[in-house]
C-alpha cells in the first residue's frame, strides 16, 4: 500500500482486537517515531500493552473498546505544539496504516496514565492516538466540497487540486474540516478556523496537502 492508498483507506477505528502488536511492526513504528522526534523536536512515545487509559467512563462514552496501545504526542509547550503534533502524528498514522494497523486520534476520551510515558519539564501531553488491529476498518467521513475549503485566483493548477483533495481526506476534530487553503502564485497559505483543536487539525491537513500536491510544486 503506497502512502496515497493509506490516506484513502485510513478511517477512525474505536474498537480493537485483543491482539498484541507484531514485533516487526512495533520495531518499524518505533523507528518512524524516532525519525519524527529527530526532525520535529517532539517527544512522541509508543505505549504498548497499557489498558488503563481507555478503561474509563470517558473512553466508554467515546465508544472505545480493546485499546491497549497508543501513541503519546508529547512536546515542549509553545504556540507551535498543536500543529507539530498534528503534522507528525498524521505521518505516523499513515505509516501505521501501511503496516496493517488501524488508528484513531483521541483528544479527550482517555485517562492520563503518568507512568506509561514521560513528560519532561516544560513539556505537555497534547493528544494520544489509539492504534492496533481494528475490529473493522472504519468508514469514510463525510466531506465538504473543495470550493468550501480553498480559494485561488484564476484556474487552480492540477497539483493544487490534488492537494486540496488530499486535505479533505484528513481527520479533523468532530469532522469539522475548519481550515482554508489559498493559492497565490506557487505559495500556499493554510489557515485554521475557529474550533476545538483547530491548530492540531491544521498540522494534519498540511501533511495531507503536501502528500497530494507534491512538496516540489509549492512553498508554504
């Protein structure tokens, strides 16, 4: 499965099988996380065989079941933390999909288990990403029309259209899709709308747009 197929096939999954991560899959995930941490300065960590975070009223309210593995998106506090977590978290999510795993971004429906991961001084746990072998592969979310989330003067080049299409496949909080992409020459502007976790969403959207448009075709 290539990265574009992973983008189209990845859907939020909340129920997981009682099956530990394959050792080779876990090692590859750890390598991906290590690369993301080096590139971003984040402190992302893979947590395995830890059932407590999703054994709570909030998790049951969120209809989660069988979650024992998740990614802790941790980083230094600052104005860019949310966006960085979105961008690099989605990079890991799509790689996990390529490895045959299912995932779900989780902002609130879990309990923080401080012994499961490390949050150093000046850092913050932003969100977690549930992952494992899903009971199902999930279903596609409803999506806005490209014109509702983008604007361009004149005719949009094909690469921009593909970028917007990829951005619309991005998971966003409550499926709000509160973002806007605009084109001026070969420069693209991405803006977050008003809403919960909109900056996190923006990071996810920007990663999707880059994959669809091709980073060689534009600059932010």
